[in-house]
C-alpha cells in the first residue's frame, strides 16, 4: 500500500476514534475550587501542585489521574483532522462580574452569555480567568499568559460536561480585553475582591485564528476533574508586560506564578483542526 492509500485509510479511522472519545467523555460535576486558601502554587510547598492529590480525598485525581492537564502540544504527536470543523461560537452580551479569587482573576457572567457547540452538544460560557505563565506549552515553549474560557453543558442527571477554550499570549501589544478591565483589576484590594461591571460581550474575546488543538484532559486546579474537552487556539496573541504584571500583582503572593506544571500525555491523542490540504 502506498503512502497516499495509507493516509486515506488512517484518517477516517482517526475521525471515528475522535467521535467515540468525545461522545464517551464521562459526565462530571466537580467544579474548580473557589477557596484558594486550600492550595497554592509554590514549589515544594505542603499545599503546592505536587501535593494537591494528597490534601483531600476528593482531590486524589490530581495525583492518580491519567488524563491530566496541562500538557505539551508537541508537533510529532498531533494529527491534523480537517473534519473537526471550525469552532462554533454563539456568544451574547450579559451582565458580568470581575472577581479576585486570590489564585487568579476571574471574569464571570451572571446569566446566559451564549455557548460553543462541540459534537452537537452546547456548552454554555460560565467564566474566564488567566494563568501566567501559560499552562499549556507548544513544542516545549511556555508563553507569557493563558486565558481559559470555561463552558458547561446543561445538567444531565445532576451532572455536567466541561469544555475549556484556551488562548495563549506572548509579550507584545496590549490585549484589548485586559485594557478594558485594567482599572477595575487595579482597584481591587483586600476588602473589595468582587466588582460588577455591567454588560460585557464575550464575543469581544477574539481567538485570532481558526486553527486549534483538541484533546481530552482535566481541570488544571483542584479537584483536577477529568473528562474536560480542551480546545487550545493555535494562534498566539499578544499581551503587554504591564498587563501580565497587573494580573500577578492583583492576586496573592503564592499565585503570582499560577501555572500548574505540565502533566504526562499517557498516550492520549492530540488533534489539530486546520484547513483541508489540496490534493
């Protein structure tokens, strides 16, 4: 069998496998921990990332899980799958709140702010937050900032599915979203950690490109729940150094560098959506 024939056989099988994996993702209910006093990001700390799985029984997955995030998106492990299609986004303006959670800055919508659609399932936007430096890496390179847009499906038997869209940033021109929020973040002190900002349109958060990585992983903070569908935009956006510093100064000292170390891939597949290649 020649190379072209092998590709024709392999690609459909890969697509079928992707559909099976995504549809078989377990229903999950455990959300990110809000109380940041229960864990930290300090290397060697008793509450640091290497110990998360030992701090509470319900956090055991942080240590024992085999589908943990973040990971390195290495080119030699990635399979291009054009049939994944463009990410379908349907966002809408809603009232929002900026909250300093101690371990990160969160932008949260109080009502239905729209959704993304993955494999015929709608995942509704709940909140977004920032990690610096980036948690995911590409071919070993760690970037300066990573934004996570956290979505949840509607409840089924009391449980939901989680899908996270990730955007990576390098130092360069200021990010428009952080420019809009900078004065609010800057004004937050120890006694005022939450501010309502009125209507905020999540569609203002631009991905910057159509290509994206897709894999099945976990939350990157306790309880490290697995079965999360990750979509990492391939386009690297820019953020100013002052904006990164603002996010670091706003949170507590132990979270100035609030990135979980990379986790083992454990033979998971990484897919890349890109335009179809011409024959």
